[in-house]
C-alpha cells in the first residue's frame, strides 16, 4: 500500500508544481496615536447646578491601510481602525448607528472596524474604484468630511489634469433580509463630476454634484430633497507664500412635500467659503484664514439659507484646539451653553453658521521642533431664534509645540484658551458664561 501511495503521490506532486503560481504583494501602512487631555469645564455655563465638571483622560487609535496587489494595476485596498477608545473608560453600547467618519459603529471601532474595502483597477481607459472608500473630500481641506461610503468612481488622469465621475450611495432603504420595508424609492444617492487642472505653482478645479434624498418620504416627514452643489477651488504658490481658496454653493429643494399641499416646501440656497494664506520662510512662518458658513434665517420658513448637515466647514478641517475641532468633539462631546426652547448653544465640530478669522505664526528653532501660536475669533452669521440675544462666539488662543523624535515618531503638547462669547447666553442676559481651557499631549507614530 505504501508503494502504491508513493506511485500516486509522485504524479500528483508533479501536477501541483506545474500549476501557475499566483503571487500577491501586500503593502501595509498607517498611524497610531495615544494622547491625554484635561478640559477645565464640560460646559461654558457659570453659576448654575449644570456648570459641568472638569474632565481628564487618555485616548488612542490604531489606523491601518492594507493594499493587496493582485497584478500590476489591480489592487484590493482596505482600511481598518483598531482599539479606538479612552483608556479604562466605559465601552460604547452596541448598536447599528455608524460612528463619526466610519463605516463601523462606535462599539466596533473600540475593538476593530473596517472602513474601506474596494477594488482599484488602472485600466487602459481610466482608473476604476468600486466598493467602500472615502467620499466627501475635494479641493482644499475646507468643508471636507472624509466619510467611507459605497461608491463607484471612474477617473482619467493626464500630466496636467484629472476628470472624474462618481456615483455614491448615501442611504439604502429598499427591502432586504434585514429591512422589511413595504415602500419603494426611499434611498439617498449622490452623483458628481469633477475637473482639476494643474500648472506650474498652481491648480484649480470644480466639482458639480446632484443629491437626491428620498429617505424621508414616509410619514410623518413625507418629503424628499433634490439639490445641486458647486464647489470651485484654487491653490497658488508665489515664492514662500501659499494661497488656497474654495467656495461652495447648494441650491435646490431641501424639502419637497409631494403629496401634502398643506405643508410648505423649503428651498435650499446656502453658501460657504474660505481664503487661507501661509508664508513659510524656513525658520519662521505666518498665515491667516477667513472662513464663512451661512446660517439659516429663522424668519424665512420656506427657505434654508444654511443647512448644518450638508453645508458646514467639514470634519477634516480643525482650525482650533477647542472651537470646531472634530477630534475634540469626538473624544469630549459637546460643550453646551444655554438654550432657547429647542435650540441649544453648543461648542462642537464641524463649523456651522459662522464667520471665522484666524492669525497664526510659528518658529522652528531646529528641524525637529515646531512651535506655533494661533489667535482666532468667530461670530454667528445668524441668530438661531428671534429671542437670541448675541452672535459673538468668542476668541480662542492656542499654543502647540511638536517635537519630531524620529522620522516616524512625534510628540505634541498643546494648550487652548477660549474667551467665551455672549452667544452662549442664549435668550437671557441673566445667563452667565465662563471661559474654558484645554491642555493636550499626543504621541503619533506613522508607518
């Protein structure tokens, strides 16, 4: 029997070694950070029972990118977050709502959650990306919110220009095994095309999008939305000075009550934009930013001049350590002021309903150390209700120092002080507010 087995094994091994060999290359990269913060108060209220205590804790996240190269020009790309949590803190309650900027829930991100899984194919007629990948980032960092979504994207790249067409699934409410829906056409979809042209020391482009939101067609909401957005941007380098600007305009119907004549449709017409300049002289640098995001006028019920969900400064843009910093909001939560009915004044990211002004400067005493200072001021574009008294968000002063320990490892110390504005008083001058400050340190590894 052994001899027969050997006789059968020899041709089997021969066939095995004659099979074509399929090699898959793997590229890994990512970031890990661990940080700690102290916040003096978790509200800006003063002299009430709900002032809010101070808070101090440590937090961390490991984010890994993996690319499986199946053949030249053909890859499968993934990204996953691991142990995104506060050290020793209570864990999130398992649920189904997606976490901020993630394709997983908060509970999943505290263990491991995959955000990307998509095919990237460089074909003779352009590049194709199909699957779950980043959406919501275009032009400059202003108004970018890099959210993983299911999408199909085709792009054509030449030495000086790029053109793309994309289809994005924002919400899917068709009947499935996990969604026993009895109605059709309840989806949210986005279609966009974009063009970018680059030349010496400059680039410019525009994105044109069409959004259709039918997720709220069932009662009691009973409306759908259909709107366009236009997003031109430009970057320019003039010696040591770098300029960038972007303008965003949304127009269309935010709420279209198709079968309810008793309710008034709401037209959407919302603007935002920014201008940013930085002059870098090597050892020293300085710059400034002016940004605007329209707020909604409470006196025009049939028109939305601002829309916090679609028209905001973006979660990728963190201009301060406290004001409109999405990382701060993610780990600390909202820092509340006072309310007027259903409207509550709160400090949270991203920026909405604001004029924002910032001056900044920095020095590099050596190539490993970067020390920077920021002074910012903001006020509300619109008061959220007729009874609201003030539109002054306040001033913020930030100081940061970043030490590059090695090529891949850096350590940052930061301090931010918010001179709280009267906006947070809400509808009564009897409401007192207090200043707030933050101390932060963060260790970051890139690989």
